[in-house]
């Protein structure tokens, strides 16, 4: 998987103004029904693009578990959380490729721009989905294979219908697919 992974040396690019304006992470999480008091698990959290606004939304009674395999990204996230006064709401979780290293179940689990990097997709999903509560919201944001603008090579990307099928096989229901910016799509559903 390391060959497909976004390199931490480019981490500042993740908070680029263009990306913030296009994705609007706080607004997107709110629209997806992340709420105060939720346990939010951000898989592939990187340096906190979704974890930081997520921590604001879940509030003092909620918790964000920011999971990533790259320690450089997590250290940057930790620093950003300290600067924002959100350290008490965010727990950093260093994972391995297929080991979640989690001990808490989620109300809301996000996989943003990560799944295309995963080699063993079935094993990966099974490892993480055991941390979903009944009724948990599951969200994937991925690169659209039909777009060529930026992002990973087209042959690394996953078709939205293929992703939908994988989720249906794992008892994810009420699946919705929508375009979220000029080159990405979102798949969401609930664990039954």
C-alpha cells in the first residue's frame, strides 16, 4: 500500500484554500448528520482536515478518534489540535495497514480519500467495520475515476458502484451516492 499512499511531505497541500472552499469539511460533516456527543472515527485522518471540524461539531461530550498509518501526519494533527484548543476531544490512533488499533465503537465513521490506497479491500473493511455500532453512519469520499484533473492515477481509483456493492455485502443500508466537488464522490449509508 505504501506505493499508493499520499506522502506526508505534501501535508500542507491538504489544507490548501482551494480544497477548504471546495469540500467545506465542517458543513459537509454537519450535512452528513455528525452531531454533538457522537463518537467520530476518522480513518486515514492525515493531519486533521476532517478531524478538527469534527471535534468542533461533537463538542465536549463527543470524541474524535483520528486514525492514520503515518506518524508525521498524526504529529501535525496533534499540533493543529493543540493550537485550536481541541486536544481533549481528539485521540490520535497510530494504525497499521489492516489493524485499526481502536477500542471504541463509532457513531460516525469516515474514510476520506483513503480507500483507493488499500490493497486488501475486503480485509480492510472487515477490520474497521467491527467498530461500527448498529445504526452508525459510514461515509466514504473518493476520487472519481472519470475525472483526470488531480489526485491519484486513474487505475488506483475505485468505481462508486463497486464501493456500493462492498458496503451492501457488509449490511450497510440506505446507501446514497453523490458528487461533492469537481473530481470526487461520496458514498454514505448506515450499519444495520
